């Protein structure tokens, strides 16, 4: 599928030179000369979004950093990668850009090969980020209390204690669904297998801190990660 780049620069000659490079490299190109025109192009493109915004630092009205801050605060556009073009690639400018969430900077005068490399790198990083953000893991944890001559249980209190231990092992965004008095499903958003294994170790540590496995409480789990 052809990828779309929105080029924002007030210099028509510069846009023409960049247009030739990007179109010959297979990109679809939209152009704007300043911030208001950029927002109009973005709104007209909805519900689609550009794959990347290539924007000059110095623009009429709001500059590239101010526009970046505006886009990153907008839920509709905050995930769109932004590459800033600047003739002032000082250390301070670079640090400020990265702090705003800019994917990369390109120094003027532009080398076409360098520009294409940085654009492709930003697009690849965006694809990796989207892949990770859509991944998740699910843990099915089953447990049962061991009852013996010297082991009586208060089912309600013991169950609440186990649930407190489970909750204490989880992260802020993790979710617990009670299936029964002896089973829970734990959903770990944006978590691949290695992250899920960290949570599993924490669950074991928390449960072992209160119960002797197999003597007071038995538990086991299954874990699946998607994709």
C-alpha cells in the first residue's frame, strides 16, 4: 500500500525539490505552506491519516515545534511520526525536538539519500510501535486451598487474601477478571511473552510469600501472548 507523507514548508522551491524525490521513491505526497493549511489538509484526509509528517522548523505563524506540540496533544494525530527539517541543527534544537516526541531531524541542505533513510527509519519504528501496542498477554491462574487435619480455611477471608496477593503483583494497567472462587483471568495489555514472564515470576513470589505451595495452597497457570 502506498504511504502518504504530508510535507509542510513555506518555500515552494524547496517543496518542489522534495516532491520530486518522494514521489519518485513511491510515496503519495500532500503539501502545506504553514500550520493552518496543514491542519486543513489533515482534516480533509480523515478518517485516514498521513503515515508521516515532514515539517520545516521555521514556518509562518506557529513554528514546527509549536505545531508538533499541538499534534502530540491531539488524540487523532499524536501517533503520526514527525520528522523536522532545520537549518539550525544545534544541540539545543535537537534536544528540544526529541523531548517533544519528534522521530528524527534532517539538517539543511538536505541530502536526498539521508532524508529517505531517516523517513524509512521513522516509518519502520512506527510499525514496530503499533505492533507492540496491539500485543497483549492473557494469564489463566487457577488455585485451590489445601485442607488437612491441621489446616482449616476461612474460604471468604482466604480468597480475599489470595486476590490481594495477585493484585499486588500486577501493574497499573493490568486487569483481573474473576472467573470463579478458584480461577482468575489476568489481561496484560501491550505485553509480549517476556513481559508476561516477569509478571508470572512476581505472582509466584507474592503467593509464596504467604503460602507454602502444595501444603497450604496449590496453584498453576497458563499464559498466551498475542500476536
